């Protein structure tokens, strides 16, 4: 792998870690910086959410995430100024006061502009319980 590709891989890994931290902390300012204004996020119910929808859920306390644990290393692919990340996580928290826990597959598309990586597209699928 070329040095530039390694640097981009490190940058995406760091951006993913920052996104995880912001989600756990409900840090709306950090999320605002990590999400592109034109974000389209399809949640586990198939509902399309905008950046403002996502930020509002965190800001209001409607969504409170307490645990995000990757069950395997993320699959990251970089193509120029774009990167895709696929990761499966165990996620727990509260939505509208009700506790939830589950295993979810996330896919994200990151785009680099002016040296900053931001999420432009994301998708979440609930996975069936195993065991």
C-alpha cells in the first residue's frame, strides 16, 4: 500500500473513532463536524433521516447511545477522496426512554473535501439475534 493510502486509512480510522465517541457522548457539535450537510442516513426501519434529523435526536435526548462495540474489524476501502466503511456492532442505549440492544450492520460513505472527511451517506440494518 502506498504511503498516501496508509495516511488516508489512518484518517478514516480516526474519523470512525471520532464518530463513535461523538455518538456515545451525544456530542452534537462533534457530530455536526463529522456529518456532511447533505447526509442521507437510512435507519434500521428503512426511514431516511437528514443530518438535521440525526442531530435533533441526539440534541433532544430522544436517542442516547451507551454502548457501541464492534464485533469485528471494519472493512474500509478508499477510492481517491471517498471511502466506504462496513462494520457490525453491538449497540445499546435508549430511544424515547425505552432501552434497546441489538446487533447492527452499518455502511458509511465518507468524502474528503478541503482536507476533512465527512459522512455523506449511511445505512443501518438490524441483524437477527444469534444463539
